[in-house]
C-alpha cells in the first residue's frame, strides 16, 4: 500500500511494478481487468502498459475471442522469451539450473546428479556456472537477464547468500552467493534463499496455495524443511533462520539421531533414511529413487513397505497437527519427497489431525505441491524477479 505524501513519480513507479506483477503472476490479462484489479482508470492503465511495452517487458494484442459489443480491450502479456532470470536449485543429491521467462515460464533447464561428498562448494558452483553459460548462450540474441536466484537446502544468511549451516552436506559458513556471482561473471548479484522458504512462496503465488493467506509448506529432500506464510507474507524469524520445521522435536525420548545434532526431530522421523530403514531397504537404493522404491513396493502390497509408510505417516501427522495448532493455516502443502510419500501416508496424517489438532482448526486443506518438483526452482526464479517487479524500468537500466 502506498504511503501518504508520495510524489507523482513514486506513485508512477509503484503502479508500473504493480501492473507488471499482475501480468507476471496472472498471465495474459486485459486492460479492463487490470483497471478493475488495480483501482485505476483506463487511461492510466494505457499509459502504464505503453511504458512497459516500450521497455520490452510486456506486449499488447487483440483478444482472440470477444463476445461483447464495441471495441475490445487489449490483452497485456509478459514478454517471456525476451526477459528472463537464471534460477538454480541446489538439492542434496541434484543440481538444477533453468532459464525462466517473465511470467514464470521455464524456457530451458539443465540438471546433474550431486554426489553426497560433503562440503562441495567449488564443485557446485562450477557445475551451476557451466549450466548458466549454456542457458545464457541459447537465449534469444535480443533477450535480457534481469536477475539470478538460487534455492539452497540449508540456512541462508539474508543479504549475501552465505550458507550458515547445511546439515546434510556439512556446509558451514560457505560463501555460496558471492562465489556463484563471481563465477557467473554477469555483473548481477545472486539472491539466495532457503529452499523450503522459497517453495512456500512459490506455492502461495502459483501453486496449491493460491488464494490462501496462511499456509504451511513442508518440503522433503533427504531431510525436511518448511516455510510458513502468515497474512500473505513469509515468516522468516529474527535473522532469517526461522521455520526450520524439520527440526521440531516430535520424539524426544527414543527418537532417531538427526544431522543437526539433536534426536527425534521431525526430519529424522519422516525423512528419506527413516523411510528406507523402516522398509528394510537400507542396503539398496537411496535418495528419491529409494523413496519411490518403497512407495511403489507398498502399492504392490509389500507389507514392510506399507508398515514403514504407516509409521512415517503417524510421525508426519503429529508434526502437522502441531503446526495446525500453532499457525491455524488454511492449507498444508507437501512438496519434494513428501509429495510422493503423503498420498500413501494420508490416512495416518488425517487420523493425527483429527485426534490432536484443536477442533476449531481442523478444517484445513491437506494438499500435495501444485508445482510438482519445481516448487523450489520457481521460488528461486521469483526471488530473482523481485527487483524488476518492484522497479521495472530501473532494473532494466541496471
């Protein structure tokens, strides 16, 4: 909301960003609808779209169909092929890079397996920089990169992208954002965020959380991360390290050891290793393949696999019930590995919610990620787009 006393130029800049955000998040939309959504008259909308069109951020065209009499309202579309960001998703066992166009369209992507080899900053940065060069090279000659964003599976210091702690790979105080920016050589800083926080934002803006102002996102990789949206905004804590939902203690007495140094964390009780161990498959697969193998075996009637999913579902349900009591969300979303685990564990989760969540808070939607495996990648892209969405013309000038 604009504060009183702002100059006409500040109001104009604000409106340019707001209009671009509507088009970026909502896709093609008519001038008439934009005027209604933004509470502005049509002549103002026309002037704003003209500026954004001239800058190459949007384009206007006649609607393909119209059923109303009179002159149709022009449709405004994001210039997805021309304006893009580079987005990176650093998972425990996979590295993903993508060129994402304005409007949230993934234009191209590259992926590689990440070996679980400890503090591998140089290797990670090297792979991502190589992918970035390929993605940048294959972009249209007249296109422009307006930002770089990265999701990392650890605790990130706001501002400089320092990974303060990545428990599953042993990263402590690794200058990821700075190193990647230097290696890319694009003259752009790399905005870095915790992967589950970014997944929560992406699901809120584009996925299963659209329309909800309060949501909880649980993301499973090797461990479990989380993001919480309260009143439409990310809850991030005093120094940006909040919402480590995977390290909520659910089994303090005889809980499994956790990579954070504690025992009985939600992550330890429902993460990848817990599921594989309970199913008796420790010596076989690991990672997402191991999780899928257990889920598939359960679907075929394998009793140890089915029992493992029931036990995982019970611990997951305890965690979800606690989160419902604490935050009263409209929806809880399961992403990453949990997107595959939840459908098989849903009866136990529902049972715990019914048994342990407060009666007045039980009317909550439980959903899997609407963006599939790309929640955290799209979240990284949205982080990269933030400057051009807040000050479109200034960001392009930079």
